[in-house]
C-alpha cells in the first residue's frame, strides 16, 4: 500500500477559530440621503470548519407621503441561519458561500388617508397595526475577503420569500422591516458589509499516517 499523509477531520476542527462582527454599509449610507428610509444592521458569524453560524439584527423605518395619504412604519428584525464556505483550504478563511436564513420582524405601522369624494365630501381615516409580526425565509450567497489584518469586506445577496404576517387587524401590511414590500411574493436584498474578525484559536487538524 502506498505511503502518504491524510488529513483527518476531528471534533477539534469544528471548534470555532474566530468570530466576525460588522455592519451593513449600504443601510448607513442610504439613511443619510434617502428621506424615506432610516435604518442600520449588525452582522455576526462564527466558523465551524466550513460551516458558519450567522446572525443579523437591524432597525428599519419608512416614511411615504402623497397628496392623499401618509404612511409610516418602524421596527426591528433579526435573521438566523448558516452558510457553507466553498473555499475549503484558504489560510485566510476567505469565503465564497451559500446559505439559508430564517427572518423575524416586529413593527408598528400607520396609514393616514385624506380624500375628497364629489358626493360625500372630505373623507379621512387612520389605520394602525401595533406590534405586528412577520416571518420569512432567505437563500443567500456572497463573498467575504480579508483586506488587512483583522478587517474584512464582503457582500451578501438575498432571495427573500415565504412572508407570513400576523397581528395586523386594521390593514394589510405595506412594508415589513428586514423584508420589504409585503405584497411581493419574493424580494431581492443586497448588503455590503465591513467586519472585524476576532480570533479564538489557530486552525488545526490531526494528521495520521497510513
């Protein structure tokens, strides 16, 4: 039998080697110029060999105004899920990944309507959903690249689908924090992140001779 060295994965290899924490730059920049949007998002992941446990948490607020209606919402959301890294042997632990997320949002929204009917004259009303709840699923893909020491840049593309809302007695939800327009069966999202990686231990493996 030919002699050689094989690398055998052990339980030790699935002990995390680092934690990354960061934020979405797009949400920060958008909040400065888009008068209809205010928000931020925090991101974190922990590696277990090729698998990454990922968590996101964010705030989202919208304001729309027209001649006949005003809409305002605000709320928080989080996502939890996992990514699989397809760059297996990169010493810097750069990533090209596919993953899945489960999203949960809690929000308040108000719609004020002012209209004029030729027969009935001025008509107005205000509708509120308080502590509305939403859940959805996401498929994700993207990159994470080490650019300098502990600093990483990356992006995540999200396909959101399967939106389900509850506790909305007065009106159908219009905009769901973390998801987008509620009338859409699926929704694309994009995040551009800057992250800091905090090392936990050096990556290692156990090698056995055959």
